């Protein structure tokens, strides 16, 4: 029971009966153990399915009560450690559960006697509201119920939402009104994620790249037949990945799989495009994806963002580690800033790699009509009045 609950596995099944294949993980585990434990096997045989109103100490009522007792004992041990450490920080965030009920995640961070920082989950608080006043009342009431002195709080960390991090009426300011020593530190990983998201969304070609990545996954995953075609070309290489709006690791994996299987993906799209047995709409969609993928701009952004995302993902994972402190966060930020500044000078290197990857030498804009600069009144159209705006400068 402890092993199942610690791994967040469901205990109940559709039937609370021994011998049923739908009796859930808990009863299944008891049936397995009973094969090697004669006492348990005898107990199950005698009291296993007595029905309602009979005691057998194997029902859902009993093991749920035991789980509550274990949870209470665990929480008491954590609270004892917090009081022994005296000073602590609070970490709070909300997330909807599978039943679409918003729950507030309450975590306390403190330093153990050995000097190691730990983060302990305390509880979920359902339906607390999203206003800063409601959140502040919930936090203070929870600390009082847990018998934790708010004056010993030395830190608070939330995301960058206005109701949490607001400098005038956010949760962090309301907590500081109760305890001025509770310094607010925004979540470093969340801050980095916001920077990366905004940097990608303000660049049209970057948005096009991530759109192509998602459309490629949607196209091939829509049919097991098309996915099988893709796998036959990709062989042992990485396969396509779904994008995620919150995790950079997913975008890093998607971009890396595209770069390492570029030609194979184009071959798979070409096969579907030229397959007369496929519907015209499918062949047209495959052709459109192939054309977008063969652009020099797409190849350039795939290589560039592949390099950048690899570093962003590594930094993001490090920022989420429990033993990290503010000095390491600053060093990671500085290192990432220096890296971004350094690769600004590597345009030619990225461009050469993109030309080799896409087998395309010209940007799409260079193939379109020449853009003409508007002439001033004292200028003529002689000489170099017509200008072609450089795609290199644009990038």
C-alpha cells in the first residue's frame, strides 16, 4: 500500500473482489503476496469477499484510513524538522487536477542539520481563489493551522503573475506586510521560460519554425500508416516530438529530432506526396510541408534554435534543482547571456550549415521581386537607386 501510494498509483479498481481481474492494484498486490505467504492466503480465503457489513481489514475504507495515518505521520515529521530548522521559505503555485478543480500547491523549503536544503510538499488547498487577498488569507491560515510562525519565514517564491508577484498588492507584498524579512524571489525557471517564450514569439521565422514542427507531428501522428512510413525512413534516429508551451525540454527534443532526421522526413513527405493511392488533400498537405521544410530560412532557424534550445533546456533543468541557491542562479543567467551574445557573431556558421542541410543557396525573399527604395525629391533613378534589401541583414 505504501509503495503504490508513494508512486501515485491508483489503489481501487472497478470491483472490490478478490479473484476479479478488475479489482485494482491494491487487491492485486495482496493476491500476489498471498502466493508466497500462507497466513495471508488463508486470511483472504476466509474473509476475502464477505460483503458489506463484515470486517476483514482489506477493504477500501481500511486502507484509505491507513494512508491518512501515514500522511499525518509524515507531515508531523516534516513539521518537526521545520521547527528545528526555525527559518524557512514558502513556495506556492496553483494547478488544476484531473477533475478540473484548481488546487493550491503548498511547499516549504528549509535547511536540514547537515546543511542540505530540502523542499517538502505539505498539502493541496482546493478552491482558494486567485485574488491576492484570498491567497494571503489562505497562506496565513495554513501556517497557523500547522503551528508554524510566520515571523520565521525568510523567503517566498512564486511565478510572475501579477496576483502573486505584484509589488503593491500581490501575495508577496501582503506577506511582507506581515513579515518584512520574508524576501520575495521570483521562480528562476519560470522567468527564464517567459524570456524564451517572448523571444520566440516576437520573431516571425521562429514562429514559422515551431509551427512547422507541430504540423509535422500532427500530420504523421494522425495516421498509423503515415507514422509507419516515417519510421521506415528514419530508421534508428530520433522520431518527431510534440511541442509544449510550458516545457523547453519538449521543444529541444523536437528541434533536435528535426535536425538529425531532416532528409529522412523530407523523403517520407515526398513518398506520400507522390503516392497516387493517397487522397489528393493528403498529398497536397505533404507537399506543402515539404516546401516549407526545404526553405533556407527554415533550415537556418532549425539549426540556430537547436543550438539555443539545447543550452536553454540545460539551464532550465539546473534552475529547477532543489539544491540550487541564488548565487548559482545568477551565474547561470550570466553564462546564458554571454552564450547568446557570443552566437550573435556566428551567423555565417549557421548559414553555411543551413545551406548544406537544405541544399538551398538563396533565401526565399531573394527569389521574389526586387524591393525599391522610395526616392527623395532630389534623387534620380540613375545608378544604384534600386536596392535589394539583404536577407542576411534581415536575419
